[in-house]
C-alpha cells in the first residue's frame, strides 16, 4: 500500500480522485432513537423475554429513574420486578448478587457510578470473585449499570450521551437484535489512518474524520464497543490496512485503554505495517476540574484528534 507521503507527492490529481471517491452507503435509518430510550428499550425487551430479569436501584420505579432510563417499566411490570431501594448501595447490591446466586437475572442500577464505590465489595468480592474462584460452577448472571462522567465487568453509560439521538435501522430496532460482546465496529471506512475509540469519543473521532476528509485524509474509525474483552483482531486488521494509528479516550493516559491498544499492536503482526509511531489522545493527567472551561480543556476535543492525526501523518 502506498504511504501517505507518496500519495501527497503525486499531486493534485490524486487529491481530486480521493475527493471524488464514493463510499458504500448503508440503508437509510428507519427511526432515530436517543441513548436513554435505547437503554430503556433494551431492558424492556429482556424483562419481557425472561421472567427472571428484574431491575432494582434508587428511584428506578415510581420516579422512572434519576435520568428517566427506566421510564414506564414500573407501570408495566410492577413492584416485584422494578424495585425502588433505600439509599444503601452496599445493601441493594448485595441483594442483587444474592438473587443472581439463586438463579435470577438482576439489573442493579447505581444512580451514578461514583456511588458504586460504596458497594465495591459486593461487585468485586461477592460477584466477580465468586464466579472466578468457583471456576464458573457458581454463575452470577448480573448486570451492574449506571451513568458515569468522563471515564469508561460492568455496563457504564456516559451521562452526557443520554439525550443524544442516533439513526437506527429496522434490523437494529427488532427486539431480537443483540450487539455481540467483544466485537468492535468499523464506523467509517478509511485508508490513511486508523482512529480507535470507545463511548463518547467515537463521535469526536467521526467529526474529526469529516473535517480531515476535506483535506484529503481518509480516517478509518473503529468503535471498540467493549474494552474487556478487547477486539484486537479488528484493530490489527485496520492498522495493517492504513499503516497509522491514533487512539482516543477520555481517561487518563497512564494505564489507559489506548496504552493497552498500543502495546497489543507493538506485540502483534500489525507492528510491521506501521509507517509511523502510534499516538494516544487522552484526558489530561489531572483531577477533573469543576469549571466548565477547564473541564473542556482536560478531556479530548475534536481539534486534539485532528492535531494528532496530522502529527502522525507528518502534515
């Protein structure tokens, strides 16, 4: 595959060819659904599918959830399956784990993930370690979920995404549609550089790719969807195709997701295909500031991704 340097040296004709190129188009979306409603629909489908599934947490029932994610579920399924709990994370997390031991399928919601630290003993020692130390003999079919801020075994939802709508096809809207755990999705095809991200930063990568396309740079955007398990095969295939890699995440750089991705690429077959060192775009290694303007400067922005892409491509 020709490097970007060769591509740029070929002059205006090559640029015009890229600008004229048309990508394959997915079928038009059947409906637009925001993240809050998608989560609500997912829980509704599982509650309807399996009578062992139930939801418990603070204000999830009569109040419809602090963020209205469980809107309407209490009216549909009643007190036995949509359960309001006291403000005692350790207590209701323990109830959920015990229910899972007994064969039920609890969804344990923390009003905000900060509060889950009150119940970390139940999450780690009671749930995760019991399953691990029994070699799977004691299943613990449980989902711990709730909103988190600028960070990503549990299902965490970026609270800034709740009201963001996405176009969904009829296939995705079908009640039997499921997203495979551990399988990344290529959100945008590209040939010059790979952008790997998860959660809210995927949107930033797509926006940055749109801007860069106007300058003749085609970015391939990989949405990890899950970070453990990590779909290394999809990442490697993309890097071997483009020859360049930028990872983007909202967390701190040290011991981050991007660090793990870079290490995997360095240790695997994709390393020999890199035409330049991989670069990480991360949050700043400081406590999250309170002031809005400082917070914006402490987490990745579209301009940071564009800058890093140009750095890798030596533009």
